[in-house]
């Protein structure tokens, strides 16, 4: 009969595996215990005024960039990849990222501090490009208090640069001009290095398919420049279930997926401001997008977006919907003493979204759709089934607190994390 442990090396490997497994069990128990404890809020510290460069007559305030101190590549610390320094991510079995669409106010800060123990990344919506390729930003950007607080809680700060701007979008002209494109890349890298961010998140939306090659060239150039300094690149992309479907034809996932650190798919706005009422992110659609994504991108880089908001439409079709947080929607429910309806599924598959109707004296009949915690759990199960990188939340602040209960219950017990840790420790086999 052959012995199960046939050599000293095998015995050592087996022993190490058992030790690691035991440590992971203890760590999981500790995480679960911490998750059940009430959050502790530190005393708020004043937010210093941001430095804003003088604005010209035609643009929003643009930053005067401080020359970046060049980091020695050999000594650069990548907080995402340095577990020896206590910077191990993801904290749970999956990455948990959240966008911060406005200033770090009391509501957003309360949510951040209550959940910083499982948050991996925060992306404040701080920057947009100018026609020259420089960066524009408002007074809420470069918030040192946010950066220092996030880093003290082992949360990566990856600000977003976006093209959701008033007037003409400057991004197409930047991407088409190699000189402007390279200048834009350098401006982004300088900003990341100067203000001690952990990387940048690019959210350039609704571009022409004719910019596909130019967009890919920009992402590849930016990835090389950031990675040379040990910094991360995440990219927000339109949801799609084929290469040129929807609004995402200009984003070549197969190309950019090779160089980005996280591909954040915006799997929400299935029904949007300008559409009629309906579910914002039905589960069947999210699954269809995710299953397509893993055919062209490494699943370890794929992040699905989850909505912590809803839309409130006029029922007569007289105008666009307005986005509302769960707190706003819950106030409507309580004020009007409404019953909440659930669409569990439709002819396409699982939906799992709530909807309400009510009448406003000033606005007439309204219809509101918003995600459920059960729908969130279904998406988390999909993340586990496909072994995806994690989730990106739009938006932090004012969300249903039950969402965080679901995330903790689902991801703190994620078995894949144990497998990943063991794989890192064991020799090739």
C-alpha cells in the first residue's frame, strides 16, 4: 500500500497546508465576529481646503501640477501586492470597490467608516480632462483627509477621471492626437504620484466606435506609465454581451483587459434616466454580461457594478427620471405609507427588483425602481460562481444598510480566498 505522504518534501508541504488552513479558519471566525460588532466612528477631522488653480474664462478650475517625485521602481510599494507590509487585498474573498460621486460629506463618510474593514478601493469622482489634455477638478478633489483616512484603514484611493462634462467632450480630440494623448497620460501619472493615490480609474463613456483603436492605445500607454511606478489602473466600461453591443463598441475588452488591473463593468442603467420605468439592473442581464466578459478577459480582473440607487420616473412619460439614493426612496415609502412591489422574474429570467408608485401634488403620478438585497445576493453568487474579481458599488452613501449585511454574509465566507492563499504558498504542482 502506497503511503499518502511519500517523501519529506511532501510531508512538509502537507504540514504547511494544514497550518495555513487552520490560520484561515481562525481569520474567518475573527472577521465574522468583527462584522457582527457595531462600527466605531473616529472623531471627524476638519477637511482642509483644496488647492485650486485659477480658472480661465472657458473652463472649470484646472490644477497647477506639482512636478512629481519619480519613484524608484525597485523600491515602489504596491499596496495591492505587498501582504508582508499588511496591505493584502482583497480583504474578503473578493475586491469591494465603491465610487464616491460627490464630496466626503457626513452621509458618505458614515458609510465609509462603517464598512472600511471590508472595502478595498474607493474612487472619488474628482477629475475630468480639459481640451489641452490637462486635468480639471473642483474644490472637493485632492482631499488629503480622505486619502489619509482611507490609507489608515487599508483602503486604496483610486480617483476617477471622467468625461461627464458640460459642453463638448474633450476626450475624442485627446485620443485622436498622439501628442495630446501622451501629455494627458503624463498629467494623470503626475497627479497620482504627487498626491499619493494608489492609481487612477478611467471612466470615459459614450465615445464613437471609430475611436476604438485610439482608446485602446490610450489605456495601454497609461497602464505602462502607472505600472512603472507600482500604481494601479482600473477602467469603467459599458456593459455589453458581445463585442460591439450597446454603447461599448469603442472599448476592446480583449485588448485593454490584458493591461488593466480591474475591468469595472457598469452593469446598471438597463433602464435609465431617458428610458421608461423598469428594473435598473436585472439579474438575468448582469449574468449575461458577466458570462460574456469571462470569454475575453481574465475573470480575476472582472468586476461587476452593483447599484445602490434607484430611478424615479414620471408615469406620463413627460420627462427624464431622477436618480435617488435608497434613503430618499425610503423616505417616499414612509411618507406615503406605500406597499413595496417585488418583480422576482419576467420572461427573460431573474430580476429581483422593487418598484413603487405614488402620486405627488406637484409632480403627478411617479414610478420608482430600485434594487433589492436579494438581488445583490444573487449577483454575489454569480461573482463566486464565475470566480470574478469582485464588485464596484455605485454609489457610496445613503444606501440600504441591508446591502452591507448581505455582502458580509456572502463574501466573508467565500471559500475561494482560502484556495488563493494556499496557491500562493504551495509550490507549483
